[in-house]
C-alpha cells in the first residue's frame, strides 16, 4: 500500500507528464495555422504561377500541416552511403519544420521555426547528420524545397527577378533572389548564421521552383537543392517533390557533389 509521501510523488509525476504532453500539443497547434485570407496578397506573376502549379491558392491556404515519412541517403566521402529514415512535420504558413529520426545512438528531434533552431530531444542533433552540413541548414533547405510557393507570399521577405533567364540542362529558368524586408527597402537576407544569399529557380515551362541555391559567402560554400517528380500528398492536396537531392558545389554552381537524397514514401 502506498503511503502519503509516495502518493504525493506519483501525483506530481503524473501532473508533470500531463503538463509536458499538453505543452507539446499546444506548441504543435500553435504552428499549424493558415493565412488570413483578408491580408493574403500574391505579389507577383511568378508567385501565382508557382502556387497554381502545385495545387492552387485555396489548396495551399487549407494546408496547415504536412506529415511526411522518407528514406534519407547520406553520401559519404569514400563513395559509400548511410541510409536512415526521417519523419517531417512541416507547417507551411508558420515557416516551420520538425524532424524526427531514430539512430543507433538514440532518438533525435529538432525543430526550425522562423529561423530559430530548437532541440526537442537529444543534446546534439548534428550527430544525426553524417554529412558536412548542420541540422539548421539541413532543416531549412528541406522546408524551402517543399514549401517554395508559400515562401513567395511570406511578408518578411521579398523576391527580385533577375532580368535574364538562365538555361539549366537545356531548360529555361527564372532566377528569383530572396531579400529580407526592412524599412520598406530590400536588404540581402541573412538568417543568422544560416545563409548569405538564397536564389529560387523557377522552371519557365512547368512554373515549378525545383532548384534552389543557398550560399555561405564567408565559408565559400554553395548548396544546390533540387526537387524531382512532383506529386500530390493526397487526393486534391498540394503537390510537392517526391525526391529532393542536396549537392555541395563551388560558388559558380559547377563541380557539384551530392551530399544527400531524400525520397518520400
């Protein structure tokens, strides 16, 4: 039979467990919201085309959360690869992603929201990434590759179209460079200490934003992210790339080497 002290301890533990559960649910609900239709503005033709090509504005505004399972292959310097599984919870309109994975050393859960990285389980999430790319940047490129159309209507940033399209593997692309909004004047975006520069490439024929460049100028690093084989995540739902590949390249985009491949189930 439990004495009074034991009962008190149990009640405290149960209350703490319930509170933690409620807090996690609250945080999740806090991220899962849609835009205000009265204030939502599609500012440019390229944004409208990108949204229409992946399901349309109505479908995107109703998409508050995407839950995705995938197989991830990390390419190793010796030519081998490390295979694992990830679970992504993506919140397009709150610019957030939560990544969960189980590795031999334990479970890892980390979240990127509005550029802020939070470690929800495990003290060192970088242990879960056997490539020369940290958790924050990895999460950011996945989030942007999946939700590129919504990023065009994010009021905290602006995109500037370069005057001349470029050819990539024989296809024409518009180059759309991302800037931060400050005092009504575009400033080069620098999500500290993430990227010095970000450029979205929109395929002129399909209107898909299936190539993205992310630059760390101070480290002379360029990451090229490519999305392939777009498909609806469910009947009548938004379309996303079913395969994403991340490459490390020189600052001109040449001599690229694949770092990771993500294939959604």
